[in-house]
C-alpha cells in the first residue's frame, strides 16, 4: 500500500489538500525548486472578424508555416468561434520577451491590418510549471523523449 503525504505548508510544492504518494511529493518539490527561475509565457490572441472564421482560416496555411518558425514559440493552438465571429490562438513561448516580440512579427502585423479584422486583443499569462505538470500540460520538460524536438522548434529551427 502506498503512503500518502498531505501538506499544508505554504512553502511546500504540494498545495493544501492535494494528496500525492510520498515519493511523488519529494520529486515534485525538487522539480519546483529547480524551475522557479524559469517561467514559460502563454499568449492569448483574439481577432474579431467582419467575415466568417472559416473564410479567414481557409487562407491561413502560409501564415501558419511562418508562425511555426518563430523563435521562442513552442506551440500554437488555433481557436475560433463561429457564434462570435472570432479567430485566435493560444501560444506557449519560452519567455515573456519572446511572446512580446511576436506581437511585432510580420504575420501578426498583417492580421492587424487585414480588412476582415475588426479588432484585436492580446493577453499574457505566466505559466505555473509544477501545477501544470500535475494536470498534464504539454510543457517541454514533461513530454518524455520529445524535449530535443521541442527545443529545436522553440529555437526557430
């Protein structure tokens, strides 16, 4: 039978009321202390359109290929809402600086200036790595065997 640890300490890697096997708790605490200096950034972009999202997205293959080469980008998820006539993306960047720099990228500037785009919104989020790992977020260090591939992508290779 596994031993379970319950922690209520504010300095602990395990939030109050979360239970993990004792060995997992120790591993998580070690990972958290190592990761405090490193923080991924999520960028969320939303574009309100004057056309249906499907029409806009149908012309996005070439921009998608350019976006895939952006330095510091780990991944992008494309999103849309037919009801709201919006398209957008959720991006994971290696740093806030890389995410902020992306807003000046020619693809983003072209979208901002596109006649089908009515308005745009952007928001930055810092990623809490340890809790994201618990909930299976696709962060590079938690994707076994794929780190070198993701590193190459994030380097714009």
